[in-house]
């Protein structure tokens, strides 16, 4: 099942981009950023390319460009068919990733709090793209947009919570139904205690499964001691810990040092940790770990 390149009304374009209908009309009339097609009744119809152009301009305006400057940059970028990575503003100044139809549809349904709609689109995208492409081109861009919109106040916390929950539940089902060899090596993933953001660990485990690993997931904000007890019982080949926020370390400043000491006693398991919260804590507090390695590379973990 595929989306047949859907088009969007001005109301839907507003929901997806976070720009008001008045702003969309103003940008069209004053700056000619995009010229949407018109139906016989005069209603505007926006394409995937139109939506992405609007999102590019919006991202640049958020970074301090005027609308006119942003429109010129986008026009230049879109007119260049052979742009190298060295001079691409999207890779250097705002790292914009073009969003495909699936992500745009997810943003529309997420704005309207439609769990059924988001689930349907996730299923379509997964069946068409396969797991790895689905993660990299649909799930991660969607989650990044969710985070960006929450941070800028374009989405409320309840919208972020529902959309993230739908993605999480879908990924849980994928992991549970995935087949692996009986003799596959085991990787255990866990959030640190008091860390609620579990989706990054789930994505890592799904990608590890594609490389032939059996996965175990402890979950968000595990109870104190549950990570250690699970590791002692299962004796996994790899352990990956995650902290997206610094909350776990604010609650227990000695948490990492205790886990590092525990890791020293598990001889046949390699321990890794990642996440922005971990990096901030390690650098600001100058904590040195002896038995747990910080990394943001899946290849390094599985290598």
C-alpha cells in the first residue's frame, strides 16, 4: 500500500507546517515562495514539494533570516540540480531534511490527535519501505519534527505525548514480532532510572535486530536495581544505556559511577551509554568511566 502523492488544502497545509492560513497567503502573494495549484472553485491545493518549500523557509526564518532572504535561499537551492554537500545550506546551517508524504501525513494526523490515522500511515510506510528505510526516512524525521514543534510552542504537550505514544506502541509491536536466530547474540537496551524517553533505545534495538541480534528492552524509568538484576540473569553480549535528559543524574549524581562499578564485574558483557543528557553530564561534571563507553554509533556498539 502506498500514498499516491496526496495533495493538501490550505487548512491541511497550515496544520502540517504550523503556519497560519493568513501567513501562507501572504508568503504566496508577497514573496511567491510557492504558487499552489487552484481547483476550478479557486481553492488552493498544495503538493508535497510545496509543503517542503514552506518548511524550509520557516526553518530559515526561525534561524534569523528575513522571509525574503529565506525565500531566495530556497529558490536557489531548488533550482540547483547538482549541489554538492560542501555548499548545501541544508547540511551546514539548518540541516533540513526533506519530509516525504508519509511524514507530512503523520504531522497532519498528529496535529488533529488522530491515533487511528497515524497508525494507518505508519503501517503503510513500514510495508512499503521495509524496517530500516522506515526508521530512517519516516520515524526519525517525524520524531524530530515533533520535538521541534514542542520546543517552539507550535504543538502542545498533549499533542507530543499522543503522537510519541503512537510511534512507541507501533515500534513495540514490530520488535515483538521480529524473528531472530536461536543462537543470535543478545543486546540489552535500557533507559536509566527516571528517564522517560524510551523511543531512541527502541530504534537502536530494531536496527540491531536487522543485523542479526536478539534484543531485550528494559523500558523507560526502570526501578532501581532492575537493570543490574536483568543483566545478571541474562548475561547479554552488549548493554546499551540511554539518557536523553539529565534528570537521572539530577536525581542520583552517583548513578553512572555505581553502574560503572557494576559493569566491572560482568566480564563477558560490553557496556555502552549514549544520549544528550549523558553527554552533558559527562562533560560538565568531568566524570570518567572505566567500564562503560560513551558512544553514539551503532556500528561501534555491534562491531
